[in-house]
């Protein structure tokens, strides 16, 4: 697939709209392996958000902050193309426009890695994963969201279809954000629910890797949403059952539920007389 986002072409609009800002990339290194090597060979400024923490040595899964403005001004097309190719469809890349220097941005972002769940359990918040970032901006209260995003004047992220989504913000010169981010039980549940397609996709990768790879990357989320919805209508709720239903759609065809072979079996599943695993075995 070669229809990656044109990161080099995005430069004029971003730099024109935010002339007093630096545009940074924030990448999940776990989803873009090789990025550290690419950045190390370049002359652009970059930082690991794990630097100075007990996770400092976990560079392979670290969130990496780097200056896209440096890459644009240095006409580093090879690096920009590599980042676009590995970041458009991997749910691994955020961008932000901030008037702050890179060390200030890195320090503020590092503070936002800490979250506390409703039962006072401390966790690392993977907001540098665009899927988490998207869900987080939906579930936070307005004041929480404004404070959390206050590192920058604007954010962008690539959604599951590889489309660039804009998230306006306003940089807080003093950074009134208080760590850790405290999430309510309702917010935790909403974040967990938002991750369901990704959990199903992970199981499909193990169950039926070749048919799953054949689904074009931009179409995968639509496929998952359609068939998870159909499975829910039958009363299926567990991630395992949802993955099995999606696997059946991959192996039997997207219209399998309406075929003579499957209609009576799915009617039994819906009535609770047969579990879906048994139906699939038949």
C-alpha cells in the first residue's frame, strides 16, 4: 500500500497556521519499530518520554517526541516518508503544534503518562496511542480535557482508517495540569469499551492471520464495527465470541449470517440454545 499520508505536503499548511509553534511528532515506538534508529541517524531534535524514569531502558516501547519542524526545514524527505509509511495505519502517531521548546513539551507529556483509576490503582496512560487519545478526548470532562491538552495549541492524530483528525487545544503557559489524571469508573468503562475492536483485531491476527491480512488496512475498522454489531445483536458479548464471529465472516464471506447453512444455527445462538463456538464447529 502506497497511499500513506503526505507528511511532507502537510508542512506548508501546518507552519503557516502555527507560525510561532514547533510541530512535533509523538510516536509509540512499539508500533513503529525502527523509529529510534531513523531519528538517531537524522539531525532533528528528539526525546524519549521515559527518559529519567524507571522505564528509561524500555526504549523499544517508549513514546518518542521529535521535531517535525526540523525535518521539514531540513528537507529530510526520506525520514518524513518513512514516518508516514510506518505511522499512517499503525495507530502509532500523534502530532502537536506547541510554542514550547522540546524539553518543556517532553516534561509536560511525561507527567501525563500517570493516571489513577477509580480504585486508586496507578497505571501508565498510553495516550500516545491515537486510539487511546481519541477515546480519552471523548470521555474526559471539559475541564479535564482542556488541562490535559494544554501542552499545545493544536493536536492531530491518525484514526484507525488512516485519516488525519484535528483536535483544537490551547497551550497553558503555566501548565495547570495536576498529575495523575484521575479517572472515574464510568470513564474507565468507556475507555475499555472503545478498545473492543482492537482486542478483537488482535485475536483475529492469531486466529486467521492470512484472511485478516487480506483486508485492506483502511477497511478493517469498518469490517470490525459491522460484524461486532451483528454479533452483539445475537447476544454475543465476550471478546472471544466477537472474534470468532468476525473470523467466520472472513472465512465464510461477509454475508454468511444470511445463508441457509448459518441461519438456523444463529437462531439457536440468539435463543441461547447453542454457543457460537459450537455453531462454528458445526
